[in-house]
C-alpha cells in the first residue's frame, strides 16, 4: 500500500484550513497527517504564539473544487493535488558544512575499505572532494592517514542513504558484481523503521495532547512554538 502524501508544511497548512474552511478536525488531521488533538490545539490557539497559516491552494497542493467537496461532505477524504517539491541537487560540487568537512577523509576511507568497486570519480561527486585527496588516502600518503578512522559517510551526514545505495548498486553493476537483496533482512529493516516511526508519531501526539490539556507548560527553550517543537520531535 502506497504511503499517503501530505502537505509540505503540515502544521502551517492545518492552521490555514482551521481559519479558512469549514472542514472537520478529522478531515484536516487526515489531510495533514497529524493527530486530531494537534488540530484541536491549533484551533484553540494553545501555542505560545499564533501559528502562521500556509494556503495549500496557492501552494498547488489542494484545489478549490476538492476543498468545496470536502466541506460539503464531512466523510470526504481530501486528496493532495500534487506531491510537494523535493529538494534537488544542482550541478557542481556538493556543499559540505564547515563543521563536517573534517569528517570527509573518514568517510572516504570507509568507502574505499567497504566498496572498492566505487571509483575515485564517483566518490568525489558523492562526498564533494578532490581526486587527489582520495588518491592520497588510497595509497596511505594522506598527511593525517594515521589518525583516520573508517566511518560511514551516511552516519557522518556527508550524503544520504538513498544516494549511497544508488551509487553502490551502480558501481557493482558496472564492475559485474552480483547484488542480491536479502528479503528477510529487508523485512526486518522495514519492520524496525515502521516501529520507529510509530513511536515518534505517538511521542509527538502525546506532546500535543499534554499541551492541549494544560498538563505541561509551553516550553520556553528552543526556537519555534510548542507545536513546532512537537513537529521537530516527530521528525527526529
């Protein structure tokens, strides 16, 4: 079953729908992928500051006809008009934050040790480094080689798991290396991911419920409103 798509900014979209439509809280919650108690909190304005709404119609994520149908029928489930735009990499070298640049050699060493089929050019594009640096690590002439530790570049935040997997698959295919997916392992990873996401959703919903019931004070520490902090907790 395909995952249901939701607006790019669910809380801001929910705030707009609460203020500008006659939808039920349940309809808004389903469309935005939020807990109904979060919608109640937005409607009651229990956050420290009013959440700025985001118009899903102007954003192209909802049509006026679809909104009208849902307002006329409380049982109608809103459908997203289009998937939110995903970030795309631009041409040119990958930008790496200064705080992570010192981790690049460790990531390069990990790839060299674990995936020797990946070429220097592919590593250079993936991590955003020079071929000279990669060559120096390969032949152990790098100035700091003695202190390097092979660490997964995904864990280091130098690339995404999707990009890493795609590169490994492409390199293995080009090198004539057979790559087979273990169904059992894939199932275990999928089950673990689902369990983690469910736990995160429950934690975020609990936070919103506690705030709505006045069981916990609105946090003063950290940026954003309490609802935004709940959303940040959900994304962890």
